[in-house]
C-alpha cells in the first residue's frame, strides 16, 4: 500500500484500501477562545520541549471541519478537556451543540474531579454522548481521585469509551504514567478506555495492559511520526509486533489540528510500519466503528441520522 505523500493524497489512499473514509477518534474542537489558549501553549513548545511545535492547521472552526471532510474523515471525536474545576459542564454543553451542528462530529464530553462530576457525566450519557476525554496531564489531577470513582464506574457500566491522555509524553505530569492508570483499570476492569498516543513514551507498559483488560484500546495519535521520534519517543523494538498481535484494539487518532506536520504524515507513519493492508483497514475503519457502536455502512449512530 502506498502511503499518502500529501493531504491531497489521503482520499486516494483510503480508496485503494477499499474504505469509504476514515474515522478519527482523536480530534480537538472546543470554544475558539479556549482553543487559542491551547495553541499559545504549543507556541511555547520550543522552551517547554526544546523543539518548536508549530500548529499546522490554525484555522477557524468551519475551515477545520471542511478540511477533515476533504481528507476523507467521515466521523471524528471532537474532544475537549478542562484544566480546572467548573469548566467541564460548559464544555459538554458546547460539544453537544457542536455535534448537532456538524454531522461528522461525534457527540463528546469530558470531566474533572469535582463534586458534580458524576451528575454532569450522567447528563451527557443521557443526552447520547458517544465518547469522553480525560486529560490527566493537562488537568494535573489524579485519576484515582475518589470524586472520579463514580465517573469511571458509570462509563464502565454504559460501555461508552473514554480517550485518556495518561502517558508521560510529551511531558510527564504528577499523575501520568502507566502505573497510575493501571490502578484505575484494576478498580474498573470493564472500563472501555482508549490510551492516547499509544501511551508514549511508555508504549510497552501500556501494551502490556492490553493483555489484562479486554476493553482497553490504544490510539495511534502522533505515534510512528518523525516528530515523535525527534522528541525522543520512537516506537521501541518489538512494539510493532505487539500492535499486530492486538490489531483489533488499535484505533486511528491524529490530534488535528494541534499537529506540527501535515495530516497525511500520521497515515504515512502507520503505513511504513508495514503491518499490511488489513491492519490499516482495521485501524482506520473497522476498529473505531466497532468501538463507537457506529453502523459501518453509514457511519451513523442510531440516534443521529445525517440529513
């Protein structure tokens, strides 16, 4: 399979695989004022990481939605996340309205360890949220916080997946790392969790957790890219074989628009792993549609029909 050489080549890459499009579980949309603050954080990446992190798709919301459609992304996780208390409920309201306005956007939600977290997570589930986001690094909170115990329990019971950034990359936090989140999984073994960035740089430790938790997934976000390799997070020897072994529990993620390279480069990085066309088909399409409970023919959840 030829890797796409540019963004314009992504639709052809998908057609050659016989796919109707791409499902990207790790895309960020949030109120523009907040997103601008996020970009300012990455603008400071040179001093934070020792390497510039230019935003490749610094456009307004409508332009970014249009670009994803041009790439062939038919559904995407419009993820947002709070960095302090009293943010999550308003972000959930915004995300619900965004998903109503943009048919390709999955209805997403988030949370933070605070007294009303369980209540607004219940509200989001009742409203049809299909995907949650937990950003342990940015939120700087302990995922084992007792305030989150009912949240993880409700998500586990509902079977609704949550994308969790709990790895030590690009910078370690006080509560990041596989050992910490492994305790959450031990308490909630039926939780459907998607570990962002394949758990970089602790790839092997997170892959080990796949052996113990059947509802655990990994997303590919930024993994196998030249940028992550230059940041000191290359895929270690032996991991590629593990990704093949657990081919049904790897899903595509990009981190669009907060990436410092063309969208196509993520697909290029995965293609050059040389795991075969069926592996790519699973990662791009079959695995995320199954994970999210989407109709693989229409890529539309039962409660939301595209008009």
